[in-house]
C-alpha cells in the first residue's frame, strides 16, 4: 500500500525531533518528497541530514507556526514550486503543566498560538489548493489528554480538545471535496516534549521520571500515523489507554472518580492532604 505514496509531497511541522521526526522518517522510507519545518533551525538541519538519503527529495524551512505571515509565505513557496501539497501533518505543539488558577493569560496565549492557531494557519494556507484539486490529506495531531483531562494539564488539554473538535468536524465537511482528514490522539510519548515541565506533587514528579517505562516511543507513534494515512482513517487513537479514557467519559461517576483521585495525586495539595471545604 505504501507504494502509492511514492513521490507524493508531504509537509511535517515540528519535524526536528520526536513524533515529527519519526513520522517524517516513515514517509521518507516510502519515497515521498518531504518538506520539514520547525522553529529550531540547527535541530531541523540535523534531522534533515539523517533523513535526506532515505527520501525521494527533502527540503527544510524554518517556520514559527505562530506567525501567520511566515506560514503563508512558506505555503506560497511550496505551491509555487510543486503545484500542490498532497499531505499536511500538523504535529508541532508545546506542553504546559500547572493548575488552571495559576496559569497566566500569557501562557494561555502561547499554548493557543502553537497548539491551535498553528494548525489553523497551515490548514487554511493549503486548503484552497486542495479543494481546487479535489484531493489532499490533512493530519492533525491532538492528544490523549483530550479524553483524560488530567488536573495540572488543563490548559494544554483545552487546546488539544479544541484542535481535536476542529479536526474531526473538518473531516466530514471536506469529504465532498475528496479531501481526507485524520485526527491523531497520541498517548504519553517518550520525547523531549516533556523536558522542562515542572510537576507540583511527588506523584507527578515520579510520573515524569518513570515516563520511559510506560509511554510509547515516537517511532511507534510515527508508524501509527503513517498507517493511519495509508488506511485513510478519520480518527487514530494510537493506544488502547485512550480508548479507555474516551469511554470513561460516557460514564460520569467513573470519570468524576478518576478526576477526584488524580486531582489529589497530581496537585501540590497531595503533599499536605486534601483541604477541607
């Protein structure tokens, strides 16, 4: 099945490392024409050197996904050079850990700019040409936090929930144009994504230290995204854990109990014990 992707033009955001790099590697091995973007120029060039021998062709572009002007300029260059984009993978994202009451509006703005506006800028930059051709595929990488909505990860989960809703609705709206949209919900992934994330409680700090032992590898997620594109899946849950999180939302007493326990475990209150009302 992967042979039908040979020579197709694929753009991956946040491709310097982690899920973005692993996903790009899968499409490189399938003989695709790759366009890799990231805001970290040195890391992007290093990633490109590793993947260039494996790809049909490969180009890089240093882009800040929060800058609409940069995204649109890059899109014009891509469409002017290749005439079309076959596959857009919106992977770039940032994390934040902290209680909602302590999350500054500046942090909210940054999360929304990267995790929501970044994908929107890319979708709307390439969508007109896809609609004109009645062909194209868009992949939006959300997060399993959209289902679990863990305390101290509320702001991050909110942005990923918004992206997931946008992406899943977009799938149905664009079917008439022959455009496929895939929404991906990774579980915890052992990448540099969590570097620098401060945890409030002992339990949260231990969960970060033990991350390599219970998380997925970026290579597994990259393969999963690649296979989801091949199968034209509208939604890819990646892990059975996300399925559990999704279905637990349908049983309010269960989801409420999980929220109470995780609030006690993951917030700084867990050190002092739950506060009395």
